[in-house]
C-alpha cells in the first residue's frame, strides 16, 4: 500500500486525498469479501477438522495427522458460550489451560472434561486423594487466624491469659471450619493460606483441602464444576457449592503430584494435557496448538470462509479495477493503485513456488476478470493454478477482513505523518569527539568583507 502511494506523494498529491481513496477501496474490498464468503456449519466436525488442518498443515505437528486439530476443536467447543442471536464467544486465553507434562507419547495428549493443576492435598496421609462426585467449595479467603495489619503488642499479666489468647484463636478457626462443614463439602480449595488447626478440623470431618491455588486456576475450576468463589465463609450458600464434577483425583506423574477435577457435566473451562518426550517438543506442540485453537475460535465466532491461495486478493483486485472507472476526480488513481497493491499476495506466492511470475499472474488475472471464478488461486506446493475448493485451501473470513483493514489503516496513518521529531541524540563512537577545526587562512578576497578595526 505504501509502495504504490509513493508515486502519488512524488506528484504532490495530498496524503488526505490518497487516504480517502484507500478508505473507499477498503469499504468496497470488504463488500467483495461478504459476497464471495461461504457460510459453513461450525457444528460439522469433518468441515472444522479440514479447516484447522489446512491452517496448520505446514507446521511441525502436521506429521501427527489429526491429533492437534482434534485437540483444538474439542477444547474450543467445550469453552464456547452462547451469547444469543446465534453468536458464540470463546475465550481461549482465560478458560483453556495447556499443561505440558514431559514423558509418555504425544498420542497420549488429551482434552480433559475439567481442570488439572499442579497441587496436592494439604495433609496427604489424612485426606482422601480420590473422591467420586465431590461437593466442591472454592474460597478466596484464608482459613487461619488473622494477623494484625501493623505491629500488634499484647500485654499478658497472668499465665492463664496466654491460654485464653490461644483459645480465642482456636475458637475463631473452629467457627470458620464449622461454617464450611455445615454444607457437607468433600473438597475445599482456597487461594490463601490454611492453618494446621483448620487442616485438623477438615481432615477430622473427612474433607480434603488444597491451599494457595492460583486465581486463574480457581476461576477455571468454578467454570468447570459450577461452583461460586466465596470471599467470606460466613456468606456461603448451598448454591455456591459446585456439584458438577464427576471425579476428584490426585495422581503422581513423574516427580510431581497433579490434581484432576474431571468428568464434569457441562464444563465451560478445560485443560489440554500435552505429553511428549522432551520440553522442546512440548513447547513446539503448544505453539501449534495455540494457532489451531485460534483458527477454531475464529470460525466458531463467525462461521464464514473465503478462498486462500491468493484467490480472494485477486477477486478484490479485479472488482476494484472495474469500479475505479466509475470514480470521478483525482481519487481515481490512488483507488486503482490500491487495487494493484492487493496483487502483492498472489505474486509473492507465485515467487515462492518458483514458477514464471508474469505468466502465472496474467493467467490468474484473465480468470478473475470481471470478478468471476472467485475460487481460482495458486497451489502453494506446485505453483499450479487450481480451484481452492477442491484443494481445500481456505481462510477464515474474520482474519482476511482484519488483514485488509489493518493494512489500509496502517498505510493511511503513516501517510498522514508530515515530520518525525526525534528526541534521541545520535550516539557517537567512543573517542570520536569533535575533530579539531583546521586553522582558517585568510585570502585577499576576504579583505573586502572584513570590518576595519581601530588601531
């Protein structure tokens, strides 16, 4: 976009005129996208699988077949939330956690119908590590005696006063625990601390406890089992207890204890458990999985497809060239230049394939003349001109529209810049101070310009 604008800047076109033409081109380009977009059914697993695979086909994990695509689709469909009017929201950052556990094979990776986190129960010997259909209470408050916010001095006169002080602490903690045990939970999870005394009361009642859990993990557990995070134990209600989980279990994998809350009825959060030989392998798989989940999310949010392989750009370019003849005034030329700029994508694709760029582009422009054959593009492997529908080379509508908007808006923003004021001094090489100026030798010619100094 900037490259084609350079000629107009040289011809003293005003940047605002160029930007106006570019914005008009953007509106028409998005209208063309709407026209050629193909709606799909996001619930059709086979179509979704083909789409996600076409987007991650060139990456490292493509050698493992459908594995990563399956994981991505399972995870995104689990956490999708209906917003009404046919819209769905998928928050992959907040409610999908990818846990990498070295060891095992990549084929052992799976999407848990629930949550997994790296914690063990507080008192392993006394508390149960496996509970079927647990009642879960989530807290955001400490189960220990409150410490003074600033330095507190207590003056004890008699020896019995010490016993009274300890008794008050014990009663406070017992009261906290009784408020929780009233709801007959099987598992209590808190984000803060949990004292030994509270641990004793809970284990006596047969309740397992986990302390100092991350806020993000606690939110995921709440979404998975239907519990509500409570800030004060005395505000607990029956509706705050999570009963949606089918199984709580602590397993030892390698050297670490991992807690699983799985088999949830209708989880709105999940954990993707990745297994693999080494950390490097797992990191690479995680990156590929993030890309696959983003693709799946985009399609679930807006289930429309446009052709890949440069076909979309060529159709947009051909339509804009046609429309440019109907535009009056000086804006016609920048508008036409924007149409030509869209051809950069198919041209680059042709260069990457090693085919004759001019012949391929001419053939493609011939097929796309008058905005026809919208699905004809370049096969990235062979460089042949083929139908993108048959090759199953697709792009998500959301991504393509955003790409066009970002490119044109960024170009307009840069074109509007008149001058750059930099507050940074150029760094000089060490020791390269100012060179001593040469002594000036006066000539006869300078004599006329000299001021006559009084004697």
